[in-house]
């Protein structure tokens, strides 16, 4: 691994650790130097087998930094939706999650925030021509009054 990429990866570890320390809603679990599980405790939506859309807490997303992450980004290699599989959002269709364009070298904590915004419906644009899940897109447009599902900020700590 080149020195610049190694510095970036070290910074990603620091940023994700700092965000984990400042949030009751987020924890980054390092699997190795360039792969993490991002655990979210915020409320999102799921659609059950019966078609009912309901609130559910908790989600897990895989995050990876490829060898060429500082030069080009394949968003399908960076973020992977791991669960819940029945998550309901126009930008989610397991294992895919879309957080918008990811520029080369986007900081890890910025991506963590963007995923949080999708899960909690703090970010939703119900445009059918830009949706991974067309049914969720149609549903979201009809239910805009329900958003955000979780209005808490990601940097959130309960006083102890």
C-alpha cells in the first residue's frame, strides 16, 4: 500500500473512532485495516412480508477502502447494505445503498453521516428516475409527512 493511501486509511480509523465515541447511535467495527462494519442504532423503516411499512431500529453497512479509492470510486465497492434486508428507502435495495456521488478520497466519517441520513430519512428525494427501490420511492412521495423518521443528530450522547 502506498504511503498516501496508508495515511488516508489511518485517518479513516481515527475519524470513525472519534465519531463512535461521540455517538450513541453509531459504532464502527474495524474488521481489518480497510474494512469496517458500520452499526447504526437510529430508527429507519422496514417493509414486512405483509406489505406494512413500520419503524425499526438498527442497521449495518459494510464500508471498504479499495486500492484506488483516492483516484476513482466504485460506490458498489465502498458501501454494502447488510441489514435489515427489508429496509425501506428509495436509496436502498439490499445489498445496494446509494448515498449520492462519492468523490475519490471522501472522508470515512462523511460517508457514515450520509448513510445515517438515508437510514433516518433525513435525506430522501423521491425521484423515480433516481431510485434503487421504485416502490419505496412511490411510497415515500405519498408519505413525506412522516420524515425524518429519526430526527436525532448522529453526534448524540445521552448524559450519564
